[in-house]
C-alpha cells in the first residue's frame, strides 16, 4: 500500500486575501451533503475566516502559543480558532515548535510558531 503524498501550496507569508474556493484557503467540511450542518457551518464562517486566520497568525508571530491560548487571547471561541490554526498549518505559515503545554481540558497541546 502506498502512502499518499501531500503537496504544500505555494504562498507568500504576507498573503491573507486568499481565494475562497477550497481548503485550506477556505473553511472545510466533512459531510458533502449540501444541507449538512458541517457544510452550513463552513459557509457561515467563510466571510470571517480570513480575518480570524490573519489574527491567529499575528498573535502566534508575536509569541508562540497553543490554539487554546490564541482563542483566549483573542476572546474568541476555541471552536472558531482551532480550524484557523489547522488552516495556517496546512498553508505552511505555522509549524509545531516542538513544545507542549497543558490546555484547559488537561491534555497536552502543540505550541505553534510562525515559519522563519
């Protein structure tokens, strides 16, 4: 069995006005049903996602932190921030710093940093 190869998209670090067409440039969803809650939630957050993604990037650029810490710092729901962190990771704008900190649930969480 062969392992799928992931292709990293090309980007400029300062580019945040990304086309809203497909993940990770646009919020993703799992259920392909056009009326499914996952798709409807992704469509609802689409207008806000680029701004939230940029805010997450700027906060992590200022100081490496976990997704939960970023959400707390931004005074936003972790449910709106974790996906933006995942998008930034997929875009290659942030990487795992190699450090972990305990989040509110008591689990270890990745401390993210920007790409240098």
